[in-house]
């Protein structure tokens, strides 16, 4: 079933219900919101939108962590992954960073300390906090 996640008739955003990401605990600061969708922002590739289905006013710009050179620092502990995957299941895990945009888009930072993990096999998501002092809540992003 297709649902409209943005109630503006001039800008409908429709997504198939089976593509919704379910956050059992919500996101920090938005614990009551459990259902989100990841949307392409075509004119702003590689950025994506993590949009709440339950509150059309809540959306965050995110970036796949693979776009940055952070693989060594973004080590996700196995115990953090257990909650996102089913037993004996191979999982396609997406790691996304929530961005903060300031000064009319001239300054962009990423929260590398608390990435958003999404298992695209079972549509489960969770934001975790990593214990690594090399990571930052305001990692500078350069946009060309």
C-alpha cells in the first residue's frame, strides 16, 4: 500500500508501506516517532532525507557514512548489530550520518558519534552512540 508522508497536495511524497524503516525506540529527541522513510533528494545527491511518517514536520538530512573516509573509526560493535538483525540472517546494513547545516549551507557538519543504522532486509533502524574519541558530533563536511 502506498502512503503519502507529506500532506501538501502540491508536493506529494508517496512511499510504499513495506519500504518504511521501523525504529523500535525512535530517535533521540523523537522517541515517540517510530516510522521513517529514506528519500532521495535528486538535486542534492548524495544527500538523503530521513523523513518521519508520523510527523510530517520532522525530517533530517543524512549522508551515507561510506561517502566519508571514516571506515576505520566507525567500527560498529557486534552487540549493537544484534538488535537489528534476525538470527542467521545476512544483513544489508546502511550506516548514515545526520547532518547539521548552518550559515545558509556554507557550513555542514556530520554527527559521526551517533550514526543511524538501517537493516534493509527487515526494515529496522536504530541510532547508536559510539565510544570513540576520534568521532565528533560536528565532523566538518566539504561540499564541492
